């Protein structure tokens, strides 16, 4: 089954203490079945830009930032 992930799913994965239920579900999925819309990328980028500057580079280099170039999470 394929899934289009909402921004809230991604935010639960990248928190300092990720939601374990979401992490376990995510690990059980094939990366080929998970998709992220352009709108979700925009929302994530907007959220990162709202963060204080000292936290931005870490988040941009994290899983979400890497996904921009990989085009899949």
C-alpha cells in the first residue's frame, strides 16, 4: 500500500522525542511506498524558517532536508 504523508506525520518523526507509534509504523513501511507532497515540503520549510537561526542548519541537514534532494522519505 502507498501513503501520501501529511506534514504532521513528518513532524512527529523529527521531534527531539519522536512519537514511538509513528516511528514503529514508519520503520515497517517500504520507502518506495511513502510519498510527500510539494505542499508538505513547503509547510516543513516554512516551519524550519520560523525556528531560531541556531536550530535551522541542524534541521535543514536532518531527515527533512535530505528528503528534499532524495525526493522521498
